[in-house]
C-alpha cells in the first residue's frame, strides 16, 4: 500500500534521489527553490535563490546540483556552493529540469522553458569537467535514466510523448549513433515524466496527469502500475532497505487539493539500481 513519506506540499516536487552511502532520500521543490531531505526522523531543507531540480552524489556530503543557471558542487554540511559549469545562464527563458548520473561518472541534465516554450530546452552531459549538448530543441526534458548493463540511456521530451533509447559507448558513455524509439505514449492523455530503471532493466515512468507510475519491461511491455492519490506524478526513485522501496514525488501545480505535492513511498518486489557516483 502506498504511504505518505512527506506531507510537505511541493509546488513542483521533482528529482527524487536516494543517496547510497547516506541511506537518505532527497527531493526538490523546483518552483519553491528548495532541496528537502529527512534526517534522523526530521525533515529539513535548503533554500536557494533560483530554481534547483536534480542532483548526483560526489561523496557523503558533496553533490552535483543543477540549478536554473548552472551546475554546482554543493556541500550539505556547510551549505557552500562551488561553480562547475554554466547551464544556459545567458538564457532567461530556461531552467534545469530532469537529471541523473550515468555509470561512467558523468551527469546528464535537461533544461526547459519556465512556461514550456516549444523547443527551448536541451539535454546535456557533464563529464570530466566539461558540458556538452546531446539533444537540442527539447520542450520538457524528462525520464533521463540508464540501463543496468550500461548499454543505453533513456530520455523523453514530455511534449512529444516518446521515450527514446540512446546507445552508449562502453568505454566513456558518450552516445553512439542515433536514438531509437523505446515507447510511444504520444496518443495518451498524460505526460511521460521522470523515470528510473531497476536492476532487471525495467523502466519505471512517472506519468503526469495519470495518477500513476508505470513499469515497462526492457522491450516496452507494460508490466504493472502503481496508483498515486494525486494526478501530477513527477519522479520515482528506488531506495530504502535493499533498494526495494519506490519513492515518488508529485506536484501541486494549479492549486490542486491535498495530497497534491506530497512525497510518497511504496514497498515493491523489485530492486532498484544504486545511484552512480559523479566524478568531478
């Protein structure tokens, strides 16, 4: 049965992230410009002066953090931020959105317009100190995640409704060739949002407007769905004991009633992947 993990109502809950060494969940309220966690049974948060949306772990205290203007090294023990790379800082239309570390220690991060301006965003990879654009003309970047065998990355433009699969070079993780279509949800009345891949290669996709997280096999077959008691479901993450708990962020965009914007947890029979460590 699904349970409430946090009653805090996020305007745009996103970026659910289970830290593998701290054994701790982190998540964002993008529009609220906050990073949340629960530590020692108490909820705490950090406030920022711009939107923040995604993270990866460097060590126990240091993270790579994606904001509206850049990538940062963020120390949760001190609250200090150190600049790593500019992320469309000269473009006031866009902000960061979905992101995740890859198996090679790189960090993929997508951008989008604040008002989902068509084609305003892109998807990038930060690797060995430099940022390279991978996908251009993206409206709402989402579903960035990686197969456990390191063969491919997944991503979507929510506005198009197609989850793409991109082959990756075995040595350094850079894209090889053109992406192919993994899952076509363009005819559905919901949006494919954040996603994560479990240890068996199944993709779990949060579906905005559908009140659910859906699980698809590596060949795109719908295996199961988890009902969420609010429509704007945004991002899943495996964590907890044995990586068998699925945490789910949601949004209260448009003044939806409770429990919109709260963060949920449900025990599963699946095992997630441990989040990859970012190499700065």
